[in-house]
């Protein structure tokens, strides 16, 4: 036997103890005592219920409890009309339990706990006879059901957020990898651009040198043609050299000196070769 301490709902502060009995421990004598206690509790509730005004929240819970109570009473009336010998109620209850088990297998642990809790509350409510106790059980079960449903919804939202977080993280990783690849390609391209710019500057310098050399050769050719034309027209005129022609005179003098020194060197080499090949003649008498 269990005792449920229930406060006065009118706000006076008084409390009373309501007996809760397990159905498996009840016998013939216990059943009579339980009926007496339930009747006394119902009389007390009848006296106290006149001054009790429930809040909107508790009224909603009690409406839920009354709807469940009416559904349970309808099921009881159907069972009584069908008779205790018919196996249809048992089959309906087993089908209901199987359906809840299948739904619980596909859901989360909290959904399984919720289904088991609702089954337990339904079974316990059917074992009670006092309407007050049934309403208490209904309000308690509705409170627990609301809390569990809220937790289930939050857990589902958390799973969805985790799944989205995984997708976002994977997309961030792929985009980061692509960004690093693009950065490496950009660095390689910049290095190639620097090398090409250096090569371009070198080629530009060579082209400028070639153009200057070409212009210099063209000017020398024109000057030479002009000189030859002038000498052809004035063959008897003596050549006059100015200060600008000193480098040319030095080159010409070096070439003349080289031509003059070359035969002297050849003569000395011939004399040395003759001395080396000469062998003195000795008479033997």
C-alpha cells in the first residue's frame, strides 16, 4: 500500500493522505477497505471542490485527463458489452502494444521511454477507481509527456543542426582545399611572370644594342661611300687628317709596323735555322 500526499488546492495549506493500492496485492478484505477509503476521499473532495478554482494550466491538464478518462471509460464499456469470454479486447491491446513497440523501435530512446510511460500510466489509471486519483495521474502524465515531447523535439533539432554542421564543415574543407590550390597556382604564375619579365627586359636590351650597332654600321658605310666618291673625284688632292682621325691613324701605324717587323723576324729565323743545320767539315789525313 502507498500513500500519496496531496495538498489542498484551495490554498488553505492543509494536506491529506490518499491511499494508492497495487492491484496484485488486493484481496477480498483489502478491496472492502479500499472502497471505504475511496468513498471517504471522494466525500472530502466533494466538500473541498466547491471552493477550488483551478488555474488555466491545471484546467488544461484536467481537460486532457477527462478526455483520457472518457476514452478509458468507453473502452471499459466496450469490454463489458463484448463480455469477458471474447478475446477481441486482448487482441486489440496486444496489437496496440505491438504498434507502439514498432514505433518505438524507429524512434529515439526518449520516444521509447515516452511510449512505455504512457502504457504504464494507462494501465495504472485503469486499476484506479477514484476520479481524483485518475485526474492526478492524468495531470502528472501530461506534464511528463509535455516535457518528454519538448526534449524529443530539441534532440531532433540538435540532430538536424549537427547534420547541417557536418555538411557545412565538409564544404568548408573542400573550399579551403580549392583556395589553397588556387593560391599555389597563383604563386607559380607570379614566379613565371617575374621570369618572363626579366627575359623580356634582357631581350629589349639586346634589341636596342642590335639597333644601335646596325645604325653605326649604316653610318660607317655611308661615310665610306662618301669618302670613296670624293677620292674618285679628286685623286690628286692630298689627304688631310684632323683630330678626329687620330684613332684611325694609330691603327694604320700599328698595321704598318707589324708589316715591317714581320720580314726581319723571318730573316732571323732563317739565319738561326742555317746555324743549327750547319756541320763543320773535318779533313782526315
